[in-house]
């Protein structure tokens, strides 16, 4: 693609846009937009049928393309809100900004309202009402750039949760070409970005199919084995189905030498008692191991032979935490070779030598994929807690150890191949997203003249 610059530029006081094409203006956000808060509701106020609403969770969703309202972003509130909270209804051309973000990258996330039907801005959101005659589509692209968002990120406050207030939005500056130029830029970007988004969606679908295939194969092989000509009998367990008649029925607990809770300890004291403490955040679920990223150390005085010290025979069960998307109950294999323990949100399961640890890991994986864990957790405020004793009393059907190892080796190979394929796809997606961001940035900041680009 050949790209040309505009004929003439001028210097600006903006660090994020040091030069702009002649005729392009710098206008404060508050001159082009007014603002209001979204509905004062919570998730509990949502209903299955009603008036569409978009709240901060949907604004931060990966499916939000920033330039249109799509069906998967919509939730619903009672029709009565039309009469009681009319000020939270948005109109075509408005923007719905999230007023909180868990990271700096999400500061500035918004949805552009390109629909005519009645739509509410929901909880933790700010309505930016388009009070000008300028193109909302152009601003939808401008608001996606890291350059424009750098203004927001420099002003937000927070540690684990950042707050984006109306005054912060009003402090920002906007780059404003002529109306005709805005429309031209938006038209070209609509076409180019749509093509890139289609490629990204295709790659993501390929990734999902790979991951779904791995889950399906694990669920079948871990309960039926690799011999398709084996004699099968009904297991008597609905979520297991038929199993080879030669496999022995036991409880999961029977396969464990011990199962103990973790410990959190104290802040490091720069002594030899500062040891690794594996957290749920360190779980690499895709590979079923502990992440090789920097692990947390805590001051924990514990003998090497203590049953809480992790070994190569251990599985780690998430017993507290989880959430709506990823419920509690995930399991990984311990792969840490240094002296270490697990945190108090994790249960250490030590597998007896006469059983294959990886076989049990894949069995837990199958249970999780079939939502067996959902039968054994309760939820306090924001935290799910797994009833470990009941969960470990579930049945398991076991072939001889040598067959367990053959099965787990087969599944280990599948996991590695899937992981490598997924990594290649994610690299492609990352490159496409970088290209997407670059094209948008160059266009809305006037670095290229799209009217002369091929």
C-alpha cells in the first residue's frame, strides 16, 4: 500500500500529536461533547427481556470493535427505566465510556452508538453526547488510538482499578479535521479495518476449534482409553458414560497420598526462608502447568520434608477464587523444581507412586470441562469456594499404570501440539491488531492522506 502525506503540516503543543495537517484543529473534548452518567444499576437489575443496555463489562469486552453496537454487547433492563431514567438513554452518534478499568490499556474504552433504537448506558459508564455536527465515526477511531488515550492514562488514579471521571474526559483534546475529511477518513477505515477484523475473527475461530478439539479428545480418551476395540460397560455415572470393562473403579481420594491446603506466609525478609509460593495467578491452564514467569516469594519457615512442600508428584487444585467466566476448580501439575509451597487458595494433591500423576491431571481436566466442579462450590461475596472433600470423593476409572502412562503421553503430545498451534495463531492475531492500530493511528492523526493512498 502506497501512502502519501498531506501537503503541509504545522507544529502543535500536543506531545502525542506534534504535527498536524494544515486546517486540522485542536478542540477541547468539552466543546464537542456533554456528559452524563449511565444508569445507577447493578447486575442484579438486569432482566432477560426488556430495553437494551450497555455497561462497562460489555465496553471492555474483546468483541467490542469500538465503532458499532453489536448484539453480543447488549444486556437488558426493565421497560420502566424509560420513564424513570430517561437521561441515561443514548442517541445515535453518542459514545458510552467505561468509567473504570482494571488496567491502563482499558482506560478510554468506549462504544460508539450507531443505532437508532432505544438504548441505555448502564452501570459504571459515562455518556459522551455528541453535541456537534462532526462525524461520530471519525471520533470512534480516534478514541481507539494509544496517542489519544495517553491523555486519559496520564490523569487516572488507582492501583488495581483505575477511575475515568467526566472531568478527566473533559481535560482531553481532540484532533478535528473538516467534516468532509472526517467522513472520508471514516469511510476508508471502515473498509480497511473491517477486512482486518474479519481476518482476526477467522484466526480466533481457528484457535477456538483447536482448543475445543483438545477438550473433546481429553474427555474421550481419559474415560475410554486408546483401544477402540475394548469391551465397554456403563460406568453408572452420567458424566462419564461407558468405560472399558477391565478398568478399576476407585475414588479420586484413593489415588492420593495426601491433600493439604497451602499457606501464604509473610512478606519476604531476605533470608533463606523466602521461598516460592505458587498462586492461582501462576496457573497456565492451557498447558496444565505452572507458568514460567516470575513467581512470588514469601517468608515461610518450613522444613524440606513438610507435607506442604511441593514435589514432582503433586497436582494443584484451585479451591478458592474463580468467577462467572472461569469457575473455581481448575487443576495444574506442579512443575516448580525449587523449594516451594502453594498459597492458601490452593490445595496440594500428592499422587501415590502407583498411579500416573498426568493421568489424574487429565481426569480432573475432563471433570472441569463437564462442569462437575459446579456441583461442589458455594460462593461468598465475590469468591467461590470448592468443597474439596466432596469433590475428591468422585469416582475415577483406572487402567493399569503402564496404560495410564501411554494415555497421558498421548494427551501430553496433543497438548503440546495444540499449544504450539495456538501460539502461532496468537502471534498472527497480535500482528494483525498491531497493523489495525497503526492504520487507524496514521489516518486519524493525519500522518497519511487516505485520499491519495492506494
